[in-house]
C-alpha cells in the first residue's frame, strides 16, 4: 500500500504528476488551481529532474505541451475555465497531430471571466470539442482527491496507448478540498521514447515530421478517418462508470465529479425517506457510458441529472435513455452549489408530488 | 459516527487551520475525513469558513445542507449558520465577538470565553485551540490526545515549541463544557 496523506486536490494532482514520472509541466497560474504550479515549484525539479515552467500565458503553455509531447515526453498542463478556453486551439492541433498529453481543468464559474467558485460549466467544451475540427479527448471526471491522483496515472496510460490528449475535468471544490489520499510509489521517468517521437535526426533513417497541417484535402480526410477509427476504438474499450443501489432502483440520480458526490448524499437522504433511488456516475464523460443508462432506464420511473451548470451532461443522458423514462435536470450556475436538500425537493416535485 | 461541522469566523482567527487539525486528528484515528474551505469572495472580504466532516464511513458529499455542529467566531457567521444546525445539534460561540446569542431552543449553545482565556495565555493565536478544545468536549469527534498528535504531524518542526501552549489551550477549552 502506498503512502497515505491528507492533501488538497490540487496538491495531490501535482504530487501524482511527480510520482508518475512526468517529464515536464507548463502552466500559468489561475484560481482555483494555482496550487498546482506552486507545489511543483517547491522541489519537483530536484526530486525527478522534471521541467517546471511558468509560461507567459496559457497559449504558450499549451504550445509548450505540444512541443514536449512531440519529443515523446510525458507532459502536463493545468488551468481553470478562462485559461482552458485560451488553450483550445492548441488542443485541436495536438489531437490532430496524435500526440499524448494530460491536461486538467479545475473549473470555475463562467461564462466570461466569471467567478472563482466551483462549477461544471465546461462539460460541452471538454466533451464536444472546444477547439475546431472533428476531434475528441478522453475526458476523466474525478470526484474525489483520490481520483485526482489516480487519473493522472490512468490519464498518461490512456494518452500514450491511443496517442491522444486526455483531460481531467475537475472543479474548484475538488481542487481546494482536503481528503485522505493514497499516493502511488515514485516511478522513474522514461528513458526510451516511441518511434514517432522527434528526438533528433538519425543518420540513414528518414526524418520524423509531426504536423497538423495537410494542405491536400484527400490527405486530411485520411487523417480524419484514422482519428475517427481511433475514437471508435476508445469508445469500445475505455468507458468507465460506477453505480450504486441500481438493482432495486425506481429512480436514478446522476451527475459527474462533485455533482455526483452531492447526489450520493441526496440518494442517502432519499433512501431514508423510503424512495428507491440509485446512482450512476460516469468516470469517463467522453467516452460516455451510454449503455448503462440505456439498460437501466427500461425499468425506471425517472432520472434526475444534477450538475453545476445549466444542463449539459443531461443531453448525453437523454440521448442514452432514448425516451425510455423521463429525464429531469437540476443545476446551479456561476459558482453556486446544489445542496442535497434542493435535490430532494426537485426530485419530489418532478416525480412524487403528482409529477410526470 | 458522522460529524458534519462548519467552523466560521474572521480571517486570522484560525478557523481554517482549526478544521484542518481536526481532519488530521480524524485521519490519525483511521476515520474518513473531508475538509472544504471557503476560498472565494467571502475569504477576500475578511470572513472565512470551512466544512469539516469526520466519519466512520466514506464521506459522500463535502457539500451538506445542515450541520451537526456550528462554530461561530463572529456575529455574521452565527446569523448565517444558526438556521442550518440540525435539531438537537450544537452551536459554539466566542463570547466577546458574538454579543447576540442564538434564539433557537431546539439546539444546545455553548459560550466560550475564548479571547479572554487566550489573553491570559499571552497569545491571542491560541483562540482557535481553545475553541477546538471546547468543540471536542462537546462533540467527542476525536480524542484530545490525537489532536495533539495531529499538531506534531501537521506543523513544521520550527513551530513545535509552541505545541505545549496549544495543549494548554485545548485543556482550557474543554473545561468550558460541563
């Protein structure tokens, strides 16, 4: 068993990065994730030799990630909502160039410069493609400090397996709160690099060349086909979710990240009141766990989706359920959090008190 | 056992570190813990609070609607959180900074003369440990011995010389609760 510590989500994320043998971190501070860069600045370089660099902006951070990933290095950046918006162009380039990297968005209230309080308003941006063109990222939604740690390791594993950017979609609360966490053992940094990495021209071998520009549409369409085949493969293999109490459930509460944690509390209260409520929590929001919703909803009286936004994941839930049971939504926006009591109230209003 | 508490007061009174020490102590007792600070505009405006949950079971949500106990170290905090205490729950207030007492009769209120006692110890910074001592006596969330262990674990070594004073403060706080 690994070392157990009490840590803030942001600090745990940074510690996991060091222990997973990350070669480089580029980032620009923004609340509520500034602790990541702060923590790495203390002694990450001394411990593993990894590069930790505060760039002059988020645009340069993501392009530094692009460069390091092209050289075959394990590389990460983190930001929060407005900063992540600035990175979208770079993410599209990285996805097109098929490079592995891990990004974390510790979301805050938007739109615009918004607030610094926790939010889940960037679901669409992360899951539906915030940058241009037909690409996807694998999007992992941590709901605890422990998952902040676990998903760094998993993120690199998936990113390298599929040569694709992976996003950790967290929020300000997960970043700021402290929980007990088991840390992985220190892994060595990589010494062998993949055969596509641009590590310098070797005499007698062809040049390696990484770009997202293909001026001929015939070529670009081929690249699109490669990407789409890869996304189909990921959708087949990498769906992750957890369920609770769904065996006898008449209703399901669902949400991701912190929203799901609050739902779990609401489910406990609902069970005490005698309502048969279960839970589905996607751990990957892309690829989305469509099948479990589709299978479960056949026997349900209703689903309540709770998010810290105006209703984003609920669209994917509805597509998955495909009309087999009613799907209702409750959300708070701008950095406000839904409380367990509000969820129960909404649930009773929709499904119990002569609801639909 | 699950204790869902909120500690609230002015910035500088040590409410955040008070919650953090309780979380460390809970961890020493192999309990599940969650500490969630306010970090937003309220913090920048001078008031601070943290939710702290200590439980035998995994903590479902760091966000709760009602609390088993509220510690209020200023009047606005009491006004904000009095209505959020579960019936049968507890409010602990500091005498000099909370002049107007809670009005609810379905909860227990403890008034702790924290600032005066801290002055007697010639260190106003131990106010939070006096209050935390009172909290432990009232709620028995963790043992005071493990709280002291938590201080040794969480504080950097250069501050360890102050721990005996903090132990004294915890003991004084506990004596307020009969």
